[in-house]
C-alpha cells in the first residue's frame, strides 16, 4: 500500500490512526465484494442457502460502517486535521457509506434470488452476465484505486458506468416486451427488474467512490460532472 500521500506528523500515533482507518476501509470493501459475489452466485445458481447467508451477514457491514465512522469522527475532533488529512477522513466517511449501500444491494439481489428460484431462465442471461462483469470490475478497481491512493484509473472505471446504464436500458426493454407478450410474466419480470436495478446501482456507487477519491487526492469536487468534465479535472495539474 502506498502511504506516501499521507502526511508525516510529529505524532507517530496520528500516522498510525490514519493508516488504521484506511486498512479498515479496505477490509470493509473486501467484505462487501465477497457479499456481492455470493449474492450473484446465489442468483445464477439458484442456491437459496447462499442467498440466506448473504441476508444474514448484512449486519456485519452495517457494524463496520458505524465503527469506522466513529473512529473518523474521533480523529477529526481530537486531531483537528487540515489539508489532505482532512480530505482523507471526510472522503472515507463518504466511501464507507457507498460501501454500505453496495452491501444493501447485495441483500436485494439475494432476496430476488429467492423470489426467482426455480425459474432462473427468466433472467436475460447474456445481458445480465455482461452487466455483472462490468459492475464487479468497477467496484474492484475503485477499491484498488483507493488502496493505491491514485486517480490514474478513475476515468477507465467511471467510463464503464455508461456501459452499465446502456445494458440496464436494454434489459428493461426486453422485460417490457416479455410482459406485453403475456401478462402472466409481469410478476416474475418485475422481480428480475429489481435485480438488475440493484446491479445498476452498484455501478453508481463504484463511480461515487471514485469521485470521493478524486476529492481526496486533488481537492476537486467532481460530483455531477459529465465523464468528459471528470477526465479534464483529473488531468489538470493542481
């Protein structure tokens, strides 16, 4: 892990606190990725026990968010950091919120897996599989960028969000056609729609993690910018 961007302080304890909270974010990210993987496996293999496991373990992610948030708040109050250290802690508070939301989406996917069980063929498999690959790569690379404290790969990560959105729109059109062909398909199609909507939102949260990272590293608020504007901000020297 590259620690060169963390300020070195007279107090070695402060450095230790900053590094400790970063490590906890990465641990939380690893757990969230695992939960998402399990939920997707439950969906694609019709494994109801796995789905129940994901739902039952959601509290671990919630507890981690609360603990990390408290630790950041205590550091802010006691150390009164400035400049990069302040942005680091503020960004972490936002990033763990995004991770908690991804955990919620994993639960949503697991719940849908239970509802869809017995009729996995109702999924538009090619489109859903492509969407799964995209959102998993976005989340994985966003967390890797955070671990390396680098915005170099951010444009590549956020650029995939547009592909996720296009795939989501394609699936919605397929489901609408499916429901129009036979009203008996409506309930099952809505369950599938819930699943793909959760996947689409995972991509959004991965993008938000990248945006928080840009704020942390460059001090630039890039929320609500277009992809082209985001790339320009990242490539502009401070």
